[in-house]
């Protein structure tokens, strides 16, 4: 949990700075979002609620998600994916835990040979990209996705993993 908290703090700080530096967000809006973010990380639901991106998009409504996704595609050449259109199952690497996915708004959703397909809302945050690339220890093909798609995907993945766990327990 402490490792996830450190990742959350670094990744959100980096993302906020990036958005201001690229003119996608004002410094004043980032300051307001940081206040709300610091409140969120104190909550018991830390990993699900602690996202500066969620605060900027939904609470403060100061960031245009379509413009952000366009920036990711145009400036970084990253494709977009709608996780509603992806069959989610067990995570492609057994060392992964769902709390890390929530903490970083990132889901590795497929693996072909040694290449992972990974969807994220935090591609613009270098700590998230670095953390996942080191963790997966393989080639990663990154995809951007919307916060709504990510949230629904993570909720669906929770359901799938719970069902798989229940099925495994029944076999014992």
C-alpha cells in the first residue's frame, strides 16, 4: 500500500505539471485540484479516489478530456482504446494486483508473446509509464483511454477476478 501511495503522489504531481507546461491547464486550476487531491489521498478508498485527473475532469470541470486525448494521440502517437470493447480476463501477469491498476489508472489487458497491451489514463505521467514497463519487464504497447472507460474496465475486471477466485475455491 505504501508503494502504491508513493506512485500515486509522484504520478499525479508529474501529470499536473505536464498539463500546465503544455498549456492544457492553468496553474490556478492545478492548485485547486491539488487541494482536492490531498483530501482524497487521506480517504480509506485511497486507490480508487486519489486521481488528480478525476478531480480536473469531473469535480472542477477545468480540463477537456477530448482535448487531452487528442494531445496524447497527436503529440505521442499513442492509439486510443475503449475498454468496453475489450474482453477482460485475468491480468496477463500473475504478479499484478488490482489495487495497482486502480492506483495508476492502468490496465494491462492482453499479452502476445512477450508484448503487453496496456491501457492507461496516465500516459503523460512518466512515473506511471516507467513503473509499468519495469514491472511487466517486456515490450509494452500503450493505449490511451478515457477515465469513464478506465473506471468501467476496472469495475468489470474486479467482477471477473472475483468470479475466477470463487470458481477456484469451488474446485478445492
